[in-house]
């Protein structure tokens, strides 16, 4: 091993204010990890790393350590910093299979994760630990996303990703490869199938183009496509790479390893945009660099450049008038990439920013309720550790969202518990059963809305009947009997209004019976008034009623606007109450 892990661990000062930890985007507990290792707690250190960063093994290999943890080590101010990455790699590599991931009991909630990159894997692990059943959907056949198809083998052995796949499966996480959401399946299908929340971590796979003549020629390729499967390309001996970021370094080093002898990277700026270590490794491998070059076009012979001119302060003043043809068998464009738009195009309400990235709030929730996102599809092309750090925040937000949603549904269910099979056209229901203590109980339910509808109808009918009665009585008995009839009519109207008021109020068992009696009395009195002053034929003519007492019997049910639930123990008075219930 190039670096002796124990020696490096012994160099750690165990700073009370660890700058290394502050410099890490995910705040890895570096001093605690090193302390546990030195004290013989290897598995403790491994569990500590995995809990803080499920992708610690990957990050130990691909992170920009010289700008993060190691770049903030106090020993680096006057000498060499502690080689944190080697220590982290040793612990994570040794312990990945040993770690017993503790998960909460399954809560019956399903989560869909779209994209098996570092963000998606992180979300899947964290939510599984919280008790959710997670399914990962990915458009490719292997997990890892950019880790699998964007970082070369010599930087990140693909066997590590196979180990992660086994880890996911051992935790009960389901994986659906070769499944593009936004194709045959859409996000609406996932909600239809019972997923409580959806995470999008699809990364950025659409290469950005230069916008110059010649990009469609057969000797031109995009970096993200090349890195996905380098063996599919025959680039020739001379290769020009446009761009000097970390991906460009990966491209150049891969091209050299595949047999090309003359590889040159071209940049508009005056220095490399990649990390110092990646730039140095590319140079060691044999790559050449050309700075201050503005690409004008690409032809069958290779790229064409102009020299960029600067003033004394380093500001661009223009370009040289002369164009330079660079001869190259192949040109690879490596100037970043953006997200694909399938999900936005196929999901109503899902919005993207002007640069095509998904629009989210600080907690990662998109413009559609229940859909969250993180990683490169939100942040743009960033580092693995940045994607993981943001995903931890998003996982907590998803958990909070689903718990809140579950509470709302539970409260709604509690409000309507026991009324699922009720007929909304009924007013009363009387149920018998046993309570939690085994005592017999009677539950009387009351549909306030329906009661109001029925009593309104009853009052209107009584009023209509009495108006007709007045006309018929006037005709039948003469003006001298009108006063007597009207007194009865007014009395009937008053009682009808009283009955209505009783129904509208929140009622208990006693008032239910009272209300029923009042309505029945009103109906009977209306019948009596009519039959007293008119003949049977006329009575049939004016009183063809469209409501009856059956609206109020015990088998009638309700399912809305429940105002009252009276529980009655059926003890010694069992028979008495039974009779009362049957009367209802």
C-alpha cells in the first residue's frame, strides 16, 4: 500500500475543532473515525462512516480530497496533511459487507427512486433504514449512474458497484434495471400503483454542445457518451479533447489507456479547471495541454482554433486573426452536460429551471407534491459527495412529508371510521357490538345534512298541503270555518319548524327520539287537518307525500357530517335498551 494507514492515523492531532471535518461537504466525523480505528474499533469506524455517508467507499476514491478534508488539515499548512482518503478507503472497503444496517420495522409505505446513481442509492438506503419499502428504477442495466458510466475503471473499480448492488438487495431494496420512467411507464403510473413519494435522481446525461460548425461529423464525439462505453470507439492515434474539467481528464487518461499516443486537451482559459491531482495524473499519463485557444469549427481534419489575446491584467481583448488547423483523428467535446427532459415532458406540473435542471425548494421537493429530487439533476454536474450530502436533507424531507400525509389520512379515516358502508340517503343508524372491554354497546349515528334535507322537505310539504287545504276548505265549508282551519295550519307550521330546529342541532340519543317524534307528529297532524275538512278523494288529491317514516328507521345509515356517536353499555338493562333500539 502506497500509504501506511496506521502511520497516517497516528499523525492525526485529534483537533478539538477539526478543520478537516468542516472542509468535508458531508462533514465526515474524521477524528472520531480515526480514534475508533486506533483503538481497535474497525467495525465501529466502518459503521460510523456508512451511517454518515452510505457512499463513503466511493467517496474515498473519487472525492477532491486536496480541496476538501485533506486541504483543510492543519498539518498541511507546513507539511503534508493526514491522508484521510486512504484511511477512509481502508475502513470502508474492509467493512462494507460487515456492516449490519439497522432498519426500522416496515411501515407499509412504498417509495420509488428514479435513477440508481449516488443520489438515488443514498436515498434508497436512508429511507429503507426508516422502514420504507423502496424500489429503484434505472434506464440502464447496471446501477451506479455516473459512477458506472462516467468514471473510468482505473479510478473507480466497477466491482465496488456490484458490492453496493448486493448491499442494496440484502436490505430488501428492489431494483428494476432497463426501465425508463417517462417512456412506457410514467410518474403517474407510480402514484397509481401506491408509491407514497417519488425521488428523481436521474443525473445529467445530455451533452452540451459548442454550437459551432462540424459537431455532427463522424470524427466528433461527446465525452459523456465516450466514457459510458470506451470500447465501442475507434479514435485513432491523435485525439483532441475540448475542455479541461475533471471529465476531460478522465477522457484523456482513458483514451491513452486505449492506445492513442497523442492526446491534447484544449482550453479557452489559462489554466486547468480540474483538480490539481487529476491534472497532474493526466500529465503523468502523457496528455498535453493547450490553453487560451478558442475553437472556431471542426472539419474532417480536426478542430480549428484562434489564439485568445489578453491585456496585462489578464482580461480577454480579442482573438488572433489567423486560424490554426489542428490535425486529429478524433475530437471529443467535454464541456459539461445537462439533464434530459423526458420526466418534465411526461409529468404534468413538473417544472425545470431555465438551464433544464429540476426546480425544487430547499428541501428538494419539486413543483409536484410528493415528488422530490437531488443530485446532478438539481445541482448540475457536481461531485459525488455533494450529491450525497444534499440527498441526506432530501431523505429527511421525504420522510417528514410521508408522515404528515399519513397523519392527515389517519385523521380523515378516524373521522369517518365505521361509516364506509353507509347510505348517504339515510339519517339514522343504530349498530350493536362490543367495546374493547367486551361490553355490549349501542352506537347511534346521525346524518345532520340529510336530516336537514328531510325536515326542509317536510316543512315545505306541510306548507304546500296547508295552502291547498285552505283552498279546498274554503270551497267546501265556507268562509265561517276558515279561521278554525287556519289556526290548525299555523299550529302545524310551528311544529314543523320546531322539528327542523331539533334535527339541525347536534343531537344525542334522547334528542334523536324527540326529533323523530316531532316529525311524525307533524306528518300525522297534517294528515288529520286535511282529512278533517275534506273528503277522502280530495285528501288523496292534495296529499300524495314523497317522504315517510321509513326515512328514520334503524337500518338507515349515514356517512357524512356525523355529529353524534353515543355509546351505551348494555348491562342489566339489556332487554330494555334492546326494545328501545328496535323501536328506533
